[in-house]
C-alpha cells in the first residue's frame, strides 16, 4: 500500500504554535515540486492553547486516503505532550524532530532517530518567537532532503501575499537557522 508514498508526517503541538501552518507549508512546497499531497488537520476542543496536529502525506502517485497508514515516517513535535503521544506513531527508524526548548527529556523509544532542535531559543535569538515552527521546518527540510528552502520561501511569499510580505525576511532567517540546526545533527535520512 505504501509503495509510492514518499513520506508520512505528523506535525503536533499546542494551538497557537503554528502547527497547521507548518503542515500546510510541507504540503504546499511538495505540491509545488510536483508531488501528490494530502493535509489533514485535527484540533483539540480549546483551539489556541489546546492540542493541534495535522497529518501530511507526500507521494509520487494519487493518494487514496489522507490518513497515515499504520505508522509515520516523521513526527515534528513542538511540545512534550505531542512528543509523548506521537512518538508511538513512528515507524522503527523513523525520525522524531522535537522542540528541545520546550521538551527537556529524551523520547522513550530507542528504535527511532531523534533530532532535538532548540526552536524557541533560535526564534528568540532572531527576534520573533512565532517563527519557532519555521525553525522546525528548516530542520525538517535539511534532515530529510525532501524540501528545498527556496521552494519553502516561494510558498510562504504566495501564502503571505503583498500584505504580509514584511514577514518574509524574519521567516527566511528562521528557516536558514533551522537548516543549520538540522545540519549540525548529522542524522539525515
């Protein structure tokens, strides 16, 4: 069933951390690059501050279901409850990219590859905590090699439009710093 699926990703965190944007950017960049994609959001009852996650499937062929079949290839966890919940959804040798600024303990599983990214610290250093999700996206792009940073920026420019174009430079900086953080880990898939 998975023979044409390139990647199944779960993005998870609290509402307000940009989890949905993170998933949409993965999907839109992959679509721009000619892949088939699906993006399925899921919100907790509280919205901002509650739980939020989305599933993204990237494939070379049409996707029959937006649900991740069995196990994910990658989990991007922006907080501890998300890491605890979704690390169980990873396949053996799957990749867990987690926000080590908010998660001060190691994952429980030993059969997965882990990439701790201090996303909040990096976002604070560049001057905007709201870019922590983009830092995580940069690390994901570097660690998997599935997305090109310039493609992500082009998609961001389209999504933001002229009215929010002033946010592009800080997001570019966040993306670049995430790529650097991912490169420093040497756990590329």
